[in-house]
C-alpha cells in the first residue's frame, strides 16, 4: 500500500469506529495515531518474517 492508501484506510476505519461508538479499543487508538500523523504504534514492518 502507498502511504496515501494507508492514510485513507485508517481514516475510514477511524470514522466507522467513531460512528459505532468504539473509541476505547486498541485498533481505534492505532487508527487515531496514524491519522494524526504519528507513528504506527504497532509497526511491524521492521520485524523479521
């Protein structure tokens, strides 16, 4: 995914979770951090596969 696609994905997730009232879950916190331009708190891109 490009950075733009990633941003769009997490923005969609964040909005959907806010509409559902789910703002305390870890996945929402992740979406919030990413959409606010902060580093992904669960970035696994540097972990070995």
